[in-house]
């Protein structure tokens, strides 16, 4: 995950964990060389980011870069989805 702290970053973490996967937060202020090293060392397959941060990422070979906005638009997840969450739900926001 290469994102600013936001509701979308929280949604990303929950989605990744719910899918039974692991996530690696990448700090926004790391130099590009360090980011590249981290992504290669961790063998990252998919990087979730925000549209406004896409231009800060150089082309990453072998990594699928996806914006969270594209994911939310594709599945039409919006505020009405989160209004359905109740206090007895497992992850209460």
C-alpha cells in the first residue's frame, strides 16, 4: 500500500486482510530508490495507491499498480455501503 492515511487506506487494509493476504505499507516520503528496493525485496505483485500519487511512482516492472479510486468505482462502493455497518459487526468503523 502506497497511500496517504485516509478512509481509503483503511478500506484497503481491511480488504487485503479479509482476502487472507498480507500488506506492506510503503512510506510516502521514502526516496524512489528505497521504494524500488522495498518492492523488489518483498516481491510485491500489486501496489495499491491513490490517483494523485500515480505520478510519483516510476514504472515498476512486474508490479500491477492500481488506484483505490478505480477499485471503489469498479465495485461501486460508496458512503451508502458504510452506512450499513452496525456496532455488532466484526469490524466496526
